[in-house]
C-alpha cells in the first residue's frame, strides 16, 4: 500500500492541496491512502473546506486520521464552554483561544464570536451537528502500525521519571495497551527529543510523527538552521527510528507530504 503522510494541517486547506499536488497524490492511479498524523484543524481559516475534502476521502476509503492533541483540545474546549467559560475563552485569555480552537468552533458553527458568547448552548449544538464532529472525529485512532512503520501524533506512550520539565523517558513495552489518559499525554510529546535524546524508539520500525515542528530536530540534532524564524528548516526530519513531518504551517506557509510504501 502506498501512503501519503502529512500532519498538523491546522485548517490550512490550500497548503494541503499544494502539498498533495506536489507529492503526486491527485495523479495517483494505484491504491493509496492519506494518513493525517493529527491536528487537522485550529489556526487556519479553511476548516469547512478541509472538512469537506477529508469527508470525501473518507467516503472513498482513502483517509486514515490519527488523533492529535488539538482533537483532544476541541473536546475540552466544548466542555469548558458548557461550564460557562465561553466569555473567558473568547477574551483571548485561554489556551483554547491562543491555540486556535475557539476560532475553529466559530468556523464550524457559522457564528460570530459575539453571538457565540451570548448563545454558548447554540454554539455547542451547531458544532456537534457539524460534519467534522459527527463524521471525522469518530474516525480518529491513536496510532496505525504497518509492517515497517508506526504512525502517531506526538509519540508512543512512554514511561517517565523525574519532575517536569526534566523528565527522563523510557520505552514502555506495553504501549500498545495504553489507555486514553496515557495516549493523551503521548500526543503532547516531542518525538524528536524522545527518539534522538532518550532513545525511545520501536525496534525494527520507524515512527512517523508530527506535533513539533521539524525545524527543532534539524537545529538541535543535526546542527542545521534555527528552531524557528529566519533560517529554520521545516522540511521533514529523518533520523534513526523517526520521521517528523510537522512543517509548522502557520510559520512556514506550507505543509510537508511524504510518500511511504509498506
């Protein structure tokens, strides 16, 4: 099977189309699937267009959607709104605003920020009635494992020791049995740090991830470019046991799409 792999689209449908076109996805004549390694929405302004495109791929049997931390954040944001926190979120003082979730909810609901604050119940109802919430979110999975690859968002669940932020990470042989809470933590991990510094990898396989911009790995572990800003390298990061494809679309103005046959 041929897999086209991207991650952290963050609502940038135009960037996705350009990346898929460049990779040859639309000209493909052999069986193939698009793997999205999480964070489909938040930040970009094309949530509805992207949703429609992904649903069509799902209908064709061409979409595999890995759950990311932003998918988790949407559920948490809706819960906070139900608890009466819509005004606080809309004010810009919440992570749900700065990370783009509030803006995504407005796009999916078709409501203005003012109307959403005044009518939070309607906001929740409209979002839950959206195709993204009803059709795409239920399709998300924690990981996909093939013969030679494992596709995740942040990293595989890993054992931690120490006090944050100075955790030491160790391989957990039972990571495939991880519960939802364990996976929610794993979706925030920096795979490049886990693979290159802590050596948490899966023997005989390559883990493909997103979540953290590839420029971090290029800079820290390969000594090329900067972590962000001028000089940053946003192309996919390759090292032993890892491929990171997050392009940091909001910074780079593009998305990565790699092609894997397995």
